[in-house]
C-alpha cells in the first residue's frame, strides 16, 4: 500500500511539473542566437549549439578536431562489432590491439605530419571513452590475478592480494587521483614527470582492478570444487583447468555485478579534472564560465547526463542481452 501511494504521489508531481517543463524547454526555449537572446527566456538551447563541440572535444585545436572525432568513431565501431559473441575471435582482439595505439597516435600527433597536441588539450567524449577502455583493458586481467591470488594456497600471495584490494577499495578514487596529481611529482627524481593522462590511468586501473577482483572472486567461489577435480582427473593442469573451465563459468555467474562495476568506472571518469583533464562534465563546467552567456546550468547538465545515460544504459542493456544469450546457450 505504501509503495502504491508513493508511486501515485510521484506520478502526480510529474504530471504537475510536465506543463512547466514543456513551457520552459520548448515554448519559451531559445534555439538560436547569442547570450542576449537567452536572457529572460526559457531553455537556452542556443548555448549548447555553440558550446557542444567544446563539451564533446575539449580544448582540442579546431582545425584538428577531425582526429578526436575519428577516435570516437573507431571506438564506437569496434565496440559494436565486438558485442555479438560470434565476433569474440582473435581477429577482434587484434583489431583492438591495433586500434588503441592508433587512437592514441591520432590524439597525440607529432608523427606522420600530424600536429602535436598535449593531453592537457584533450577533453570531452574521447577522454571518457579512452580512460574507460584502457582502465578496463589493464584492470580486468589485473583483477583476475588478484582474485586468484586472494584464493591461493600460498599465504604470501593471499596476504599481498588481500592487502592491496582492501586498501584500494577503502580509498576513494578521488583520493587516488589527488595522490597521482600532487604526491607523484614529489616522489619522482628532479627533471622527471608523468603525463596527466598516465597518472589518471594508473589511478583508474588500480581502483577498477580492486573492485573487479572482488566481483570475480565471488564468481570463483560459486563454482564447486568438483569442477576442478574433474578437470584434473581428465589430465588438465591446474592453470589450464582454471582458465579453460573455472574462470569462464565464474565470469558468467557474475555478469550483473560485473556490469554494475563497469558502469561505475564509466561514471567515475568525471573525476579526472583533479589531474588537469577535461571529460564531458569538466568541459561542461568550463563552458558555463563564459561570461557572454547566462550560465544555462540545467540545459548543459541535462545534455551531459544524456550522454552518460546513453553509454551506461546501453551497456547495461547489452549485459542483460548477453546474460540471456549465454543462459540459453548453456541449456
């Protein structure tokens, strides 16, 4: 009864607010013009028309923006290609191994006649996509090794893995980014420096590996020990049994929490402003500081939320589809 009343209350509030939203967004919304056109008006969509390239691509030089656009197209195309299980082949893996360095070369330049662009000028969607892909590509195998080590029969491996996981999970990612931004330069010898993108990537990789390790460990614990004993009886070694039989079943069992962890990693890319990088959210905040416009916060954050929602919701739906597909294939 309480849930029904709460739902009715929410529906009534939404129905009451809907006319005001439509009036603000469409009836009195400004779709073209400058900052003066948006003053004393509704939604300032004209601001997004002007600032959207900056929000999506950051401070990247305007004449070179085809390069981050190409990177986004490459990443999205390869992601879509990799989704069907029939494309989980060595050719797809090779495609990713070639595409990631190609994307970094396109973004950085300095070779093949491409103008050099420092990482401080990168921003927006390419930063979000590259950080997510690289931190998962590095963090997932590291997380698998940590999960295996935490269940190891050797105390040293188990203690080291447990200590790392507990410390990394106990520290907020923002703290790790502050350490990477402020303490790392102090610990390096004079004249040495680490690029901001690499600092952020290290922090993201360590954090994601710790969380992924616990998710994978839960999957490993759900597999009966008889599976390993049967594999050993058939002549498989311990390592072969683990990676060929146990681990695939464990990952299949933990797809829902694994998806949740990956979605959190995607959203955490909004914290990279700490190390001087501009993701979608950071670029939007900088765009709002333009004094020629009346700071349309709602419109800007709605647009940024739509990008994050599209990425995260799309990945979550794909995970549900993959879970159903693998369940049907296992029958």
